[in-house]
């Protein structure tokens, strides 16, 4: 491990002004009791670098701040994939750079971190950034954007990610004191299954308009299984809906009472959210998505059952951002894809034909009959 700044900081790799470097297949494991800030990889002013196949474990120092991967300065066109991080005191992947153009953060397994899974701050040029196909488990925040600004012609995207059990928020966008814009982000085909307070929190500390314009949320499963008063899908303190805000074709499912929040008012259902948000999520549903095994999210347990309500009701994503495959690399249906990170390649179940069904007989119990009819629908009177 390298040290600098009077041995108060430590890095596994420290690279500065090293364009097109490759950092591949390393293991970083260090617990420091005399050094403050610890980075597995620190990369400054180094464009077009590739960081791939690395693992990080037990990174900690005497300070609360610890990073698995720390990108600073003008580190544009960086590619981070696939890496894994466990037991990192603070942040797994941290980007504090004015130039994040064309950065790709993909196919990483991030779990056991303390506060932030992926943290972007003061990225004034975040055009064409891609955060995709990451598995983010635990921690306080899954993805935290504090000033990551794209443009209409070069939007950035977050898609095919899996969020599991963040204690506070899966996707958090924050502005502070009138700075740090988070505009032109496209959030598609993600699955969030969490027992935290919020799935998406748009937090405008300044109170001014314009900091969250042109955000799009489509084809996502947002499932908050926290019961009680606060189990939010969207929590919005940003004067929304702002210009260009669009949310639709999602499955928005919560087990709590207060499921949406806009500027001081709680809303308890998709219908009331739709009215309050000027007809957002007109084509969205609020159903248990029917995961194959909720207890095993890291090994494919958040795939969809064949009779899932999320099957075949998403809208295809094409244009400036085109998404043809899912989290696992499976090709998505070009016309009727599935909502969420996984595409189920089995055919959509046919609806139950009209007629007379008996219990017992056709079904062993009333519950089994209701579940089957609800999942598949009916084509005639039953």
C-alpha cells in the first residue's frame, strides 16, 4: 500500500495523469489503525482507463471515509467492470470529477459497504454516462447523485441494476444550496426490492426550480416491503413534477401507508399519486411482481415468475439510449418487454377461459383459484 500526505492517507493504487491505463484482477484488503482515509484505487486526471475484475474487502481506516474506487479530476471515459466490493467502511465507487463524460460503471457486485454504493458528486459534465447491470446490496444509499448533470442530446442512464435492502434510499438525487444539477437522467429497467424508507428520493435542499429537469423513469420495479407509515416509492421535495419529468410503465408496489410524497403532502396509492403528479404513471401497475425467490436476490431470486404481472407490459427503450438485453444478458422482447432488470423468455401465460371452475376439483383451494385467475386474467365470464 502507498501512503502520502504525511502518511495520513493510503491507496492500493494511486494513479495521476495516466491516460488509457488498465487496472485488472487485483485484490485489495486492508484495515488501517493509524491511517485515516483509505482508497483501494485512486485515479486522478486519467482519461479512458479501464478498471476491471478487481475485488475489495475490509477496507477501513481511522476516518469514516473509505473508497473502493475513487475517481477524481478529469477522469472521463473510464470503464469500471466487473468488480466486487464487500465490507468497505464508506463508499464502493466514488466519482468526484468535473468530467465524467462517457464513464461506464457496469457489472459490479457491491455489497456490505457502509454508506454509498455508487456516489457521484460535482460531476458538472456527466454526459453519456452509463450505470448499468450492477448488483447493489445493503448500505445506506444504493446510488447517490449530488450534482451529475447531462444534456438533452447526450443524456445519461441508469438501467438493468438491482437494488436490495438499502436502509435509507435506493436512488438518491440531491442538490445543495442552489448548486449540483441532476438533469437528463434516464432510469430504465431497474429492480429495487428494499426494506428501507425510500426507493427514489429527489431532494432539493435549495428549494429552487430547475435542478431535476428531464428525469425519466420507465420499466422499473420499485418494491418497498417496509410496513408501517413510511414506505415510499417516490419521495419528492424538489418542487415536482419539474419540467420534463416522466414516470410510466413501472410496477410501483409498497406495503406501507404513505407511498408517495410531494412537497409536504403524503399520498397513499398509485391513483392519488397519478392525480397529484399530473397524470404520471398512467400505464403503471401496483402489484407484487412475483419474484422467483425473494430470499436469494444475489443469485437470480429477483427474476420473474412466468405468471408475473410485470411480464410483457414494459415499453421498449430505443433512440439515443437503446436497451436490447437485461441484467443477465438475455435479449429483451423488441415489442413487449418485461418490467424490471430481468426478461422472462417464457411466453406470457394465456388468460383463463370463461366457464365454471370448482373447488375442490379444478383448484385445491379458493386461494389457489383466486391467485391463478388474478395472475393470468380471464377471457370470459367465470
